[in-house]
C-alpha cells in the first residue's frame, strides 16, 4: 500500500500548518501517539487475561462454535444466534487449535482491536492537521471503555469497527494512488461483506464519497466495476445467509420491544424519546462521558460535522457522517436496529468528527492563551468523563458465573442439585462442555423461554434435600425481592452468595435449619 501522505483535507496537505501544535519536523509526535495507543492495547490485554465469565449471548454463540464444523456453520445457528460467516469460521479455527478454553474464542476479537488501533493511527495522521487534535483522537480511542470491553467479547462487533477503519484506510490509499486502481477496494469490499453485518452501510457511504470525489462522467464510469463487485458480493451473502433466516420474525419483535427501531414520524413524542435515548447511548455510554461532559463532546462533534475550511473537509465529513444517517434510515424502515452493540462502529467515526471539530476551532482561535485555555478545558473534559467510566468497574465483568459456581461447588454436597434458571443455562452448558464446571454434578436447567424469573414452587417442594438456585440479573435484577418470594413460598434460605450480575441461594423446603 502506498503512503497515505496525500493532500486529503487541504490543498497544501496537513504538513502545511506551521502554528504550535502542528506536525512540522516533529519526529517525537508519532511516537507519543503510538505510546498512547499502546496504552489502549495494554488495557485490552488486561481485560483479555482477566478472562471474565461469558454472558448468555456469548455462551449461546460459543456453544455453536464448539459443536459445529465449518460446513455446519453455514446453516442457521442454534439458540437464535447469527453472525457473519467469515467471523464464525475464524473463530472456529481458533477453537480447533486452542481447545477447551475461552481464550480461543477471544483471540480474534482482540486481534481485530489491535488491527483497528493500527488503522486508526494511520487515519488520524492523514486527516487531522494539528498534532493536538491527533492526541485528542488517540486518547479517545485508546481509553474508550466500550472498545476495550468488545476487544474480548465473543461476538462480531469489534469486526464492525475493524472493517469500517479498514475501508477508510483503503479508500484514502486509493485516492493517493495516481493510477487510481480500485482493485484493493474491490478485495476489501468483498472481504468485509462476509466479516461484518454493517458492510452494506459503510460500502454505500464509501460509494457516495467516491462519486463526490469524481470530477467528470469518465471518472464516474470507472467506478462501475467496483460497485458491481460490491453489489455481487452483498447479493451473494444476502441470498445464502440473510434471506428467509428463521430468526427474522423473532428478532423483529425483540428489537421493536427494545426500542431499537425509529418510531413513525406521526408520533413526535416517541420520536423525541428515541433520539434522546440514542443521544445518551452515543455520547455517554459509547464515548464514556458523564452527564455534563457528553454535551461538550457533542458540541465538538457538531462542529466537525457541519463546519469546514474547504471542500475536501466537506467530503470527509460526508464520508464519516453518512453511515450514521444510513443506519438511522434503516432503523426507521425496521431493516437494522439502532442499538448500542450494533453501532459500536460509530465510536471511531464519532471520535474522528469530534477531533475534526477540535481541529477546526483550534485553527479559528487566534490568541495563543485562548488556545491553551481551550485545550485545557477539553483535556479536563476527557479526563473526568473517562474517570467516571473506569471508576465503575475495571476489568469489566457482566455476570461472574464462574465465581458464583466456584462458591456453590465448594459449599455444597455432591448429591445436592444445582437449579439453573433460564438465562444462566447456556453459560453453564458451555462451561460444562469445556470442563470448567464438573460434568458429574446434577444440574437442573429451567427450560422456560421467558427472560423473567418464574419460580416453579411445586417443583422445588419435591426436593427432599437442600439445593442451590442460581440466576443472573437478566432473569431478575432484584435479588432481595427474589429472596422474599422464596421465603414467602415456605423455603428456608440456608445460604446466599451474590457476585457481579448473579446470585445463588441454597434452599430447603424441609425442616433442615442449618447446612454443614
């Protein structure tokens, strides 16, 4: 790939700026940026080796990966799971070479995160003119709480981030190539189609950008083979893996109930609530900001999206902003939900526009003291917002089922059954299969479809000896209320142990008062 040093945002190129904070002859600047990004990789590795318990969605996908070969993965997955086929095959490859461990399932998401870090570095070095703007961007990326978490989640969402950044880098490299060959873009387009579910969104955005970047009909005609390649790749994937998928109706109802689709415009109040919720999701949850900080970041984002110094900056803003608009439109027509985990790829796009807004304002502020004050204010905003995220919990744990089960196994007798409520059962099955949980213990798995806790008191009363009841906060978020329900049914709570996201009760419906 050729150098990305192109006149992308200004006719003079990004090395033309000579004010304090530019990249002119500063060999130390790239090193500082790399050190910051290395910090992010360090945080991701910390999260990776912490080896938290899988939560239900991960466990259900992992069970498919353990029990199917490559050809079987071409069929619709069990337990209402779905993921791009290339992601599934690569995950299956790591499961085969490193069996019986969660690390095998988490290696590929971690590699995608590291690859995304490298790609992001190349993008900001080419598109942000001021070094301070680049620092802001890499700090946002390196310490982003959500990206660090998804770097080791056994799901495909880090692939969305990687594919987005890979397409941007390839696009910039193509524009830098005087021969304007679109072969690399063709290969990347085909690859990401089978690796990421959001590929149609980002490919459409890239196509619009390329059309805006052409200056005559002859150049536009040259794009036809590229677009045809992308279209054929997507059509193939759609026919074999999307059309007629058996989970379609279930997922439509699920996302409707979860406020994943934009409401009809004839209901202004629900439309307002929708945008309010998504604003909080993007600028507070995904960007890791606090109540006040999110408005500062939103202001910089808006400046980066709407204010520009030249036509090339307008095109760049269109390229970065279009995926968000397309995703919103798809949400309105109930084709793809606008939900946190499905929009993780918004994070680098939001960071790029936020840093571009900072870059723009730094160019417009004339006084050096005012620039310094502005930089300090933004630095404090980023610091306080990030501190709030990491103060909650790090390393991140969703449901510590391994810790809960370790306590139960230590405190219980072998003959005492362990009753596992619905939302814990896929995870228990996974850990039994890889040997983390003993296979010879008696596990009674609740088979109810509902995600709310429904205690079958009659079944419990049939147990003549004490038993353990395990569930997660996805089954019932109020652990104390559950204990009151159990005691009201006549159960004696002999022991209770709660962890992050889960709780276990040792119960008895007999006259046993204590448990040795």
